[in-house]
């Protein structure tokens, strides 16, 4: 036994030594990966987002560890962005490319091809699709581009629903952790702080101090929140404790409106407004005279007072409908920085709610 052990000694020593060589080789590889994923020499992550709303959320989560830029201007139609060479230059050195997915950024294919940055292509480590896990509305049975419809994977304007921001933030956080795992807990903590702000903005502090935001969000998504708030808690109905945007919008629940394009479906669903029609017959298809006439009749018949129009649309059809019906067209920026005073997602929804309340009464 002893002899065998003595004979095995050099072999064991070899295994131990070569093991440590393999291990240190792995460490070196990890370090190399780390350096590559950290991108710039100053170790600041270089992050490019398609839209300002995602940039605003990303800045909250990445803090000082990343330099965040976005491509489309806040006042642009998100479906149609001209692929400039400067956008490809931005993407060339990006560590992360943050996009909606759902074909909203069909324009990004060209700039990505020209950027020649494999790390940020779909399926690679630096690619983030923020719509993953969002409960998508207006899903289509069968995608058919021949009629010009541009919402082929369901409604991609997910930023108009504040609860979606939490899913968006989670996807961004996952992306950040993939390219920079050493700061995972920092990104996680920032995401949780952001989510708490979303919950408090939606439901108000009083309810959030009693119930978890996650639970209240689920109730809202299942259309059972207001039934739940009829229950009593410490001698008064829970509805008395409701605050935030839901409280502000509560008197408008069930109010009928029209919209130009299907931009606001998540906002409308969240605050329980009722949409009775769209000026565009299908997303991306300009209204025909016949369809406009039909909408004018609908507005008259149902006494609709408000039409939501994203501020980037041409205004002639909306103005003509205003003239013929007396309805008020409210032009709203769809994105952060769509108007100079709107610097983050919270200010954007504050603005939408102020405008809607001002004109629907
Ligand atoms: Zn659209």
C-alpha cells in the first residue's frame, strides 16, 4: 500500500500542478472576457438604446458604471427612423444594444449590419429585448404585412403602460449582469429602487406601505384591483388609501375616447379608459376619406370628447375631425424628451395624465 502510494506521488503531484495550470488558465480567460465585456478602456459600459424611454430606465440601473445613449429622438415616429451612418458608428463599440424587439425597430437591421459588432446581435450577450415577458396586447393571429399593418407581433408600444417598465427594467438588469457580472448586486439594488418608485407612482405610498407592489400590480393586470379595494382595512375601505396615478385617473374610468394610432393601448388598459376607434384604420395605414367619415359619425353618436394623437403625426386629419365634431385633439409626446420639459418616464406619464384630465372633463 505504502509502495503504491509512493509510486503514485509524482503522478498525483502532476495532476495537482496541471490542475492549477488549467485553473489559472480559466482565470485568465475570465479576465479577458471581463475586459472585453467591459468595453472601453476606462471600464465604463457603452450602452446604446433604441428609444429615450429605455435610456432613461437604463441610466437609473447602470448609474455611473455606464455611458447611455439612445438613437431615436423623443419626438420621432418609432416605426420610421432613418438609418444614418452615425448610428452604426454608435453601435460599433457598444457593449449593450437595448431594443424593444417585436419588430418595432425594423429600421435597426441596416444600422446593425453596418456596425459589424457581433456582441450586440440578436441572441448574443450584448443584445437586450426589453419586451420579453411583457403581457402583449392586440396580438395578431396571423402576421400579414401585405395590407401595410406595422403591428405584426402585437402592440409594441409597451412604454405607455407604466407596469411594463418593471419588466423592461428586469430585462435591462439581466443584460447588464451578463456583460458585467461583477456589479450584479449594484444593478439589482438599483432595479429594485426603480420598481419601488414605479409602484409608489402607480398606487401611492399608503397602499404600498401595506401591500407589496407586485401583488397590487397583479390585481390591476387581472382587472380585480378595484374590487379588492372595496374591502375594509382598519375601519375604512382600502380605496381611501389609493394614491398615485390610479387615484388621479379614477374619475375617468370607463370614459370613451378615440386615438389616431394604436399608441396608447397599454395606457388605456392600465387606467381603464375605453377606446371606441382609431383614425388610422390599421397601424401605419393613413386614413381614407370613408374611414374618417365613419369616425366622425362615431364621435357624434357616442359624444366622444377626446382624441389622443402622438405629437409626431401630421395634424391635418386630426384638425379636420376636430372642426367637424368639436372633439378635442390632444397631442402628446410618446417618449421621454418628446417635449423639452419631460426628462424621464415619470414626468412623461405625469404630463399625459395632466393633459387627459384637463381636456376630458
Ligand atoms: Zn405603432
